[in-house]
C-alpha cells in the first residue's frame, strides 16, 4: 500500500523543521534513483561523469507562504532549440565567472528568472548534486526560504509560467506516476514523474524533488 502524507502546513510550522533538515544525512542517489528513468541510473554514479568536464549550474528550491500555507516554486521554461525546452524546473542556471559560489549562482539566476532579490532569500543548505547527461551540466540544488509571499516577476525571455506547489500536494504519494515522455534519447520512454494538475515533472528536476521530499518527510515524522 502506498503511504499518503497530507500536511497542510503553515509556513511558520515548516520553518521550525529547518534545524532537523539541517542535521539530516541527505539520501542523495538513493532518492534520485526513485525518480530516474532506467536509462539514466548509470549516470548518477560520480565515476560516470568525472572525466566529462561538466559545466556547473545551480538551482533554488524556494519555499514561501501563500496565505500562511507553505509553497514551493517551480517554473515552466519557454520553448527554445535545446534539450530542456518547455520543461518544468527550478529557477536556476549555469555558473558565471563573477559568481563567488554556487549558492550565489542560484540566487542570481532566481532573481534573473523570477525577480526575487537575493537579500530576500535565506539560503538554508545545499542538497546533493546531480549530473544531466544530455546537456553535460552538473547541477547543485540549494534549499532556500523567503519569509513573505513573493511578488514574482517572471522573465518573459526564459519563463512562460510560475507554478506554485503547495507542500501538502508535494508530499502526497498520489502525485508520483509513470508516464510516457519524448526525450532526447527516446521517442516514447516510460519515466517516473510527479503529476499535479496539468503539470508533469520528470528527469533531473523530479530526481532533485525526490531527495527534497524524502528529507522533509523524515524531518516531519
């Protein structure tokens, strides 16, 4: 039987779990594998990409309140000639030479893509990095919180929609599905995904979400 966790959690309550999240050992690959297409599992091993000189990037897993209830922001990217066209992802992007750290990369990209100023975000901690073979990126996720409901200003050149995911929906096992997707390496590949409303999140973003989900569920037990 699939365990269902339904928690309509106030943001003030969610922030009380931050110390427990900070003290956890991250599940890393164990969580990534749960949402990885079979064809991608081999690439989760660090030995797979250590000689590929991957480009570095960072994303922000940003939590915030709407009417006091905890939400997580995702974005839908614009269509463009590239492997991540029109996909749902976290705000974020590639590291630039002027970035002093990958956390700064995540903050800068979040501001550029959805208009949330770096000083409005408290960067809590890094999560486990994940390699994306089609684009040769090594992605570093960061957990962040902002105390007030954000006034999003999506960059129309990069973002077609802001997706606000309530924490209780995110933690519900019913949103985990298997679905057919057209990928850069297969026409109709069955992949694990998160499905809520009309949105389907798969690939690296789903794998990062899997680690985030497992970490939060452990903290709130």
